């Protein structure tokens, strides 16, 4: 059996110039539906930067935003961030950018957020009922208060880093 390449069997692929053993460059966004497997080194030109989004209105967070930092810029009222259903490894950071505003982070129905009321070693446990969120209120917050949450599994978010006071909704 000869070692023939894909383009030998699919003339349209060969006709359009795709060669399975040469680099491919995309000049626009590449959308992939389904799993992606990398069997070689992956490099990024220009470095990898964390996405930062300034938010001035309620926000529905998606799984595709994992790793993103959301900065609340809305003042005098509450900005609600609605999380997707927990999937192990999803991680988000929320930052209070305006001390007059408030952040409310609400998990999907049935999901729980677990952490401490404050970051001190003796901090009181923070474990609101499933489906109930956590809040950084204008009465106690300062600009720069942050919380990073990571999903442990399909139902539980853990606070992995925080500054400032966070409480049950």
C-alpha cells in the first residue's frame, strides 16, 4: 500500500492548493465546530494576552469567555454577571472598577459558589444556596476589589482568589 496523501484522493482539496504537510495561514477568524486536537507545537505570534472587558451593563458570561477579566464600570447600581452552567476548568475574574457600583455574580440554577467572606485565614465560609450568587456591595467595596472563580466540576464554582468583601446575595 502506498503512502498517498489526502489531496490524492480528494481532487478539490488539491485543486485549491491545500497540502496536508505544509503550514496553513488564515487571514481572518477561524471558527471550529467540534473538538480540536494538536499533535505538534502550537505557537502564538505577538504573545498571549488575557482578554479584559469593561462592562457597564448586565452581562451573560459564556463558556467561550473563560479566562477573561470583567471590569465593572457602571456606577450607583448593580451589574449582574450571569454565569454559564459550571464546566470543570472554566475561570473568570471580576473587578470592581467603580466604588459606587456593585457586582453580583449569579450561577446557573443548581450550581453553587463556595469560598470565604474575606481572604483572611480565619474568614467565615461563604457558601450561598445553589443558584444563589455572591455580591460585592457599594457599602463595603472599593475600586479594585476582585474575585476569581473556577469551576471544579459540573455544579461547583470555587473562589480561587479574592480581594475585598464578598457576601451571599
